[in-house]
C-alpha cells in the first residue's frame, strides 16, 4: 500500500460521513438558480458540481485546497498531488515516497508506441496523446478490479492506482510524442532518480544547461494542474468517469475537449498574436504603438487574445506567476518584452470598453511566450503540455469522487417549447 493510499484510507470515512450528513440534513436547500440566459449560455455560473480540490473566485483567482496558487510556485507536481488528495502539502519523507512511487510507474507499454507509429506522420500531437492513453486502457487497474467484482466503497483504491499510473506515464508519452512528431530524434530514456517535472524536461530533449527550462516545466505543471471541475476538460473527464468508465477512457475524452480553440488551444493563439505584433512593428513596440493597434483590433470587431476570463475579474494569478518567472530569466527576449508592453497597455484600453467586464490577462497571455523562449516553438504541442498538467488535477478529482460514491452525472434537459411555457408562467 502506497503512502497516499494509506493516508486516504484514513481520511475517506470522515469525508463520506460529512457528505452523507450534508445531503441528509440540508438536501432540500437551494444553492443555485438557473436563468434562461444561463440555459442558452452554456450553464455559465450555475452551481451544480462538487469540487474540493480547487476553487476560482472572481476577485482572488485559483486556489488549490484553499491555498492561493501564487503561494505554491515553489512546489513540485508531487507536492500538488498530495495537496489535491489530502488537503495539505507533504513532509519531505512523504514527498520522496511519492516521487519514487511515480518513478516506478513510468514505463509505457511497447504496444502503445507501435500504435502511435502506425498513425500518419502529420497526425496532430493531441490526437496522438488521446490515442496513446486509449491504447493503455488495457492496463487499467480499475477495469480489472471491476471485472473481478469489488465493493463500491473500494472503487477509489483502483482509481488511485490508475491516477498515479497515468500521471507518471503521460509525461513519458508526451515526451515521446514530441520527439517523434517533430523529428527530434529517438526517445530519451527517463531517469528514475529525477522527480517528475525534471525527468519530463529531460525526456523532451530541450537544451537546458542552466536548468531554467526544467524549472519552467515544474512551474507549468503546477500552475495548470487544476481549475475547478466545471471547465470543459475537467467536466468531461468527470462525466465519463461517473459512468464508471476507467480513467484512461475518461481522461482521453477530457483531453479531446482540451484540444478546442476555446479551451487548451488558447495559449498558442495568444502567442501567434504576440508574434504578429512583434513582426508588424519590426521589434518590441512602444506603449503608444500597442495602444493604437489595440484600438484598431477592437474597432475591427476582433478580440485581443489572452485578455478577459469567464470567471476572473482580476489579473490571473497564474499569469502573475509566469510573469515573475519571465522577469527573472527572460527580460532580454524581445518576444517576452512585447508581452510585458502589451500587459502595460491593453488593460487600460479594454477598461474603456463598457461591455468588457474583465480587461485583465489570463494565463494564456503569457505561457506560450515562455515556451517559445526556451525553444519549444512547435505550437501544436502546447496543448499537449497543458494536458499533461491538467491530468494531475482531473485524475485526483476522480479519486475523491469515487471515494465519496458520487453518482452518474445526469442533468435534466428541456425543450424550447417547455422553456417558452415556463417563461410565460413567470410573466
């Protein structure tokens, strides 16, 4: 039994009792109302999901288990896994145990590479990642345990096994995809002595004599690890997993949602815009040039990528964390300098547009520029990196959902005719 499994076994009974008590004593109390605009607006703002691992409030941004994400910038993925599952950071001994456990799980079955080798050379790396996960589905501890017959209150144990296997292996899978898809040479073997993020950076093969890129990968995996359970990738993973599909099926589905332009694809779209601005002005533009160009963009009916957020009404703290990293290591880079100038100008422009509720940058406005600085210039791979990080959060969410015995997700849909009738009644 791993240290995580042992500790979860100790806290889960209390979590179950709390959930049971809340449902029994307060089950009829209303916590949210749904408006017609929310029905037509993708259920934006409707409170109907449980997520204890993280929360995002408009005036504070992401908190992981109640801790502001900027307080976690020195943490490792191993720290975050423990924090997500147990609500506290691990002590050094426990952290080393998690590191060793993940290192022992990293081997990707050979048949997975054969499946990827059979794909056309031009296959999108996100397709390769999703296919690779599905090709590993036969390894699922949950699927095997369920086939044998296990108690419902034990589902979380084999789900934990799948979660840890996936977190360990997805770094190897993603690095192998990067090497193969972009002709970087043969796969680079992992080093079991290295922690997850450092080993991932090593397997990518990016030149890194300073160790800065490895540190960026550590920070990247931490900052993108979790973001509530209502976003497309998390909600999709949870919905599929609620049918007791194992995590290989579930995460693959979630990653397919992450691949969309309105979700995980956003960071590369933001970087394209930054590069376009840099090219248009023949270098780092002045504040006046950016202000003029921002107005031209808005007046043409276009948006400024990376600015605004569905929930936040402040600068995304993940942007701030990356910004601090960039100021420390990348200030000589003209692309990063352009990002800085945009940040110093665009919010003031957007605040003058009445319909814009949030003029501040989100994490996508900066993350791509840092990857670009260190030589990861293959835009289609950026979403894969996002997926590697997000796998940490959504798989941990799944472990807790199975521990609490959460049911299959099945919201009620209505017809347009029903909606018209209800509106008429209210009028």
